[in-house]
């Protein structure tokens, strides 16, 4: 009986296990259905709420949109009105600042304005010569002669002279000073040659009458085979003052055209510049400039009317000797009898004195300290050969032949008053190189004169190897080693009270202040070394400056 019971127990356990499995499956299915229903309901509720909120927002927008539009238009109108008002105030402020600045310039540079009839510029040529001539025998106005004399020294080698205009502010300042009667000496002030050239053109342009009258200019015949004879015939009909002014101008322009390699100003270029200024025929101007020697200077006699000048006054003799042996001639002149009688008595009583009264006694020679030493054999030690102050000046005189007038011009302080810049210290930030270049010819540096620190200058004037280069002036030092200081707008050395924070000064103690000499930031000929930085590289490579690269330190 025992085995049968075992079989029944196993069948019952299998039945119960099958029932439990079916129950578990049914429970899981019910749970899944309930969760799906919950999430579906949640999605439906959320979607309905979103749609409801969207409808509410749309309704609100439709309701508030007109109000918002009107408010936006109001705000934009107010903003536009405010911007117009502020722009108007800004423009008024700028105009007020310009007016104050212009009045300040008038106060600084134009303290006096003479009547128009007394101004040098615009004055008739004959009146200008009478009132402003520098010497008694001059036949040209003083303003014109000063400009020509200065440009004959420093302008006949200047690149673009008469083509490049000068500073308008400086030209107007010089014009006002000359109109006020101030004797402006260009040899002392040394202005930019382009400024003086612009001033010269302005003076010629403001002459009330053309230098060559229109009726004489109209008589010029271009088809005449002998154009020199025709030009000379016109010159002979000119008034004396017009002739002298035109002759001096053409002589100067001929020198400028002869140096066209430096000035880049040919006769054609000068014609384009001076034809509107002088208001004469183009072919006539070219003829009198190109053939100046044949038109104005001939072996027979100069062109123009003959000038009869009185003979010069005899010079006063330096030494007057009285000859007592000669008897005075009788004259009706009444002299002081007592003085004459006393003098005669004194001379008669002293015959030695009367015979030797022609010449004073000789000056006694100095006695030497040692009587045994032969004074004639004493000679001062030989002096060492003096070095010329400017190599450029000595080199020019050794290569060129000048007339006595030109030699006198070369002795002017413009050439030899303060020396020249001896070297350029050029740095190239792109390669990290630095090079010191010696300068032998002073003319190469004239493009840098009167420039300030941090100002960019073209390097074309330094030579063909620097063509296309642009440099920035960064500093330098003068012959005594004093450095240039930014902000000191002077071309010479000054003493300033310096403290902590100033350049060119380092205090040793806290709160120390000291007066120290510094060089101004304007470039001049008294500098020994001028420091430059390459801003733009030109066509050619400079050995040791642009062809190699120096590695930077980390």
C-alpha cells in the first residue's frame, strides 16, 4: 500500500504547481494592463491641458497685440526723438570745440591783422620792392628774395619740391608774420623746404598783376624759328621789377631742374606747377627755364632795359695822417683861434714832436722770460688736423665746383651750425635683427628732419636700397648722449623736473625728484644716433636686417 500513496502525492504536487503558474501569469497580465491604462490616461490629460493653455495664450495675444503695438510705436518714437536731440547736442559741442580751437589758433598765430592795403601778400610789385627790399640795390621784394635764397641752399636737392605741399598751418603762420612786418629769417628758423616752396607759390599767385602782362604774353609766337630772339624781345619790354623777379625765379628753377635726379622735378613737372601760378604760356615758360643762359645772360649785354645806377660812394680811409710841413690853404672857414694858436705854439716849441707826428711810435716788443732763449726760434707746437664737422659738406665741396656766391651760401649756418646725424639704428621686429648704419651724406636724412617720435617716414630718401621701406621714429640721442623724450615738442635739449614714473629717469630714493636734461622728440641735425623700426619692408633685402631671423628667447 505504501507505493500507491507515493504516486498520488506526486500527482497532486504537479497539479498544484501548474495552478500556481497559471495564477502568476494572470496576475502579471492584469498589472500590465492597468499600467498601460494609467499612462494612456496621463498622456491624454497632459495633451488636453497643453492645448487648453495654448488656446488661452493665443487668446491673450490676440487681445493684447494692439496695445503692445501701440506701446512699441510710442517707445520707438521717443527713442528716435532722443537720438535726434543727442546728435544735435553732439554736433553743437563739436562745432563749439572747433570754434574755440580756431579762435585759439587765431590768438596764438594771428595776434594782429593789418589792413589789406598794407599786407605784403597781394601788394603791387613796385610797392613791395620799395617797402620790403632787403638791400638798397635790390630790385625784388624781400619775401621773394628770402624764399629763393633759402631754397637755393636747402631746396634744390629736395625730392618733390614745389609738387609736395607744405603744412597749411605753418604756411599760414609764416604768411601772417610776414604780413605783420616781422623779419622772418629762414636761415635761422630752418623750416621745411616744402613749406617755403608753398609760401613762394602763394606769393606769386596773389600778385595783383601777372609777372608777364597778358598783352606781352599774347605776342609770343610759337612758330617763330628763332624762339630765343622772340623770348628776349618779350623780356626787354618787361618792367624792371618784373624782369628781375622773373630772372631770379627762372635761375632758381633751372637749378632745380638740373638736379632732377634728386628732386624728381623736370622742366615739364615745373611747368605743370607754375603755369597756373604765373598765368603765362606753357612754351614760353619752358623756353625761359630750359634756355635761361641764352635768354637772360649773353656775352653782349643782359636782356631787359639798361639800368643806370649811380657810382658807389668812396670808402672812408681807415688811417688819416696829418702833414704838418704842408702849409694850410687859406680859407674862409672860421676856426677856434685859441685852439689853433695853442696847437701851433706847442708844435713850434717841440720840433722833434712836430717832425714825428706823422706816425705814432712803434709798439715795444714783449720781453721773453729767459734772456738767453732765442725768441725767434720759439714756435707753437703743430695742431692736429681738425676733422670737418660734416663729412657731407666736405664731400660736396670736393666733388662740385661752386661760384663765389654759392661758396658763400655753403658757409651758411644751415650747413655747418650743429653737425649732422651720424648713424641710424634700425630694428626689424619681424626678424628680431638690429643694424647700425653710418650716414655719410646729410641730404639722405632730410626726409626725417622735423619729424616726431612715433611718426612714420618713407625711406626712399635714404637710397635705392631702402626704396619702398617705411620706418617709425622710436628715439635717439644727441652728441652728448642725452636721450630723446616723448612729449617734449622741441628740437633741442631741455631740463625737466622728473620723479618716479617718468621715462628717462630712475629715482634712487622714495619720493626723490631731480632736474635732468633730455632731448626733445623732434628730429634735428644735432642728433648722433637716430633709432628707427621697420614698419613696412621694401623691395630689396637689407643684409643683416631682413635676410636673417634671430630666434627669440623663451
